[in-house]
C-alpha cells in the first residue's frame, strides 16, 4: 500500500490526542518522520504517557512511536522506541 505522508499522519495523531480525555488537556508535540511518530511534552502520570503512545500507534500508517513524553516515573531521558509490527504475530 502507498505510504501516507508524514504531515497527514501528524495531523491524524494530533486530532486523536485532542479528543481523547486522557490526553486532551496536555500540550503534546508530535513530529512524524518516515512514518515514525515522535511524541514530546509533559503529562502528570504514566497512564497519560502510555495512552498517548497507544493513540499514536493506532493511527493507520504509523510504523513506530518514539515516546519522549515526560511523566513521573518515566525513563529519563525518555528514549524508548516501540516499533509497530502489526502483521507479525
């Protein structure tokens, strides 16, 4: 399938973050490069940090997520990369 432009993926992720009650109140930054979403910003708990990552991973066309969102208890600096291999079980 043809790849979705990074800017379209970024817009989709931002839209989904804005409507999810777990992430809507935070000013999260999203960048997408070659289908890899990079998340940054600050949240108040690991629940919101994980939610943002899951939201980004569920967007069609996203190949992976680099979660650099700061939260209490998060790895610091947060540089964990989770690649999305949906078709591999």
